[in-house]
C-alpha cells in the first residue's frame, strides 16, 4: 500500500512538473517568442505616433462680400483693393503670409523700354508713365521681375502687395488659359523667408506710338504702354508647396463674383476684358489652369528639393502600405521599426503630398 501511494505521488509530481514547464514555456513564448523576440502578440504598429501635418488639419469656411465669395482656411485673412477693373484679392495666413492666394484683374501703364521711361520723365515728369516700371521683355517673367514696384506705388494702410524678391523660375510650364505663361518659381518675401509657387500674368501690348527722342538724334521711341491682366499666384513656404497645392487650388476655384460686381465690371470693362466670358466664375478657369500646369511640371525639381529638405531637417519618408499615405518620420525610424506596414518611399513618391509626421 505504501508503494502504491508513493507511485501515485510520483505520477502527480511528474504531471505537475510538466504543467509548470508548459506554463513557463508559454509565458516565455508569449513575451520573448516570435521572429523578433518580442512575443507572439507583439504589434510593431501599436506604438507608432503619428501627428497630422498643418495642411491636413485645415478647415475651410465661406467668406462673402458684396463683390465676391470665396472659401478660406479658418484664421486666414482676406484683403481687397481697387475698382471693378483693377480689383485685387489677397487671401493669406497672417502668421506666415507666404501661404497665400493672390489675384489682380488689371494693372496698367508699364513702359516698354528705359528710353520710353526717360522720355516720359523728361517731358511729363508728373504723369503715371514717368513712375511706372519697364517690362522690356513684354512677358510674364518680365512682369514678375518688376512686381515689387506695385507695392511701392500702390500700398496703403489697409492693403500691402506681397513682396517677391530673388524671383527665380524653376520651370516655364507653358501658356495658361488666360494668356500668360504659367511659371513655377521660388522667391523671398519681405522678411527674407523663402517661398515657392505657381505664377501667371498676361502682358498685353496696347500698340505702338513713336516719338522722336530729340531733334538732334532723330531716334524713334515707342512710348505706347503695356497693360497686365490676371496676375494670379498661389504660394507656400519653400518645400511645403506640394503639401499645400490642393488647399490653395481649392481656395482659387471657389472664387465667384456677385451680380453687384458683374454689373459694375460690365460698365467699366475694356476691349481686352470683353473676351473673358466667364468672369463670374473665373476661379474655376484659373484653378483648372493651375492644376493642368501642376500636373505637367518638371518633377525632378521636387525630388531633389524634398530630399534635400529631409536631409536638412532630419527626416526620412515612409508610406503606409494600407492607406498609401506618406509620412515624414524621424531619422532612424526604418532602423528602429521591425514591422511590415511602413516602408521607405520610392523616388517618385517625393512628388506627392505628405499626411503628417511619425515622431519618436
């Protein structure tokens, strides 16, 4: 009898021992097992901290006046200037005005040459043409080279023209629907901050009117002036335009003029403006032109510029294989991350907007 009891006790002891070993093994497997040694239930994506970008957090609101309506981001300002023919609209972020949409219907009286301006200054020193700038090349780029003179001549206490210094064309994308070239360009603002965007303007030659420089030389000078129609641009800080282009183009496309404006415009319009059939919803026409130009742009600049920006700011880009959203991750993320969901982007993905940041 004692032997039987002893045998039973040994059996129980063995069973208990096996159970304990199984439990310990299970605990080890759950906590240290798996291919990465972090347990079978380890989820590499559970601790990923994603912060949405400012561009993805934007909310738009309706902005209405007697003259026009437009959608703008909450917190942004809208400034206007001019009569119906020279109407100017600026929609911008007051904390950083390089986030902006700018629209001007017409500016006028530009000289064709330095000779023409000198002639005006000599014989009519007090008239408009003695003060206005020279657009020697008679094209969109020539106009933007002297764009800052608009502010010098027209800034008021309630309206300030944007400053575009060191205006540099990255790509001339071709003619827009309103007549001017569509330019992708970089610039610096009044505070030296770098920006980039898409710009257009239509420089119109009114005609020719020749005068003699003086009695002695007999040199003929064309003193007839140039007008500029539909000065339009959307901009953002340098290397951020890709993320903001959609929002800025939405602002642009939402611009619509009221009956009050249309009636006033029809009374003042000139021969050139009569060709613009859809002045009421001109925003759609502008937006379509910008979108078409954006899609035709030279993307090699974006790839190079975005890579350089990431290297400077300490980011590496990854995309979510489930949503295809692109993120700027902290430098070293791909070394730390051992999951499958987030992968390094390809070169062509640098031309796409980012959705936010992955923080450490």
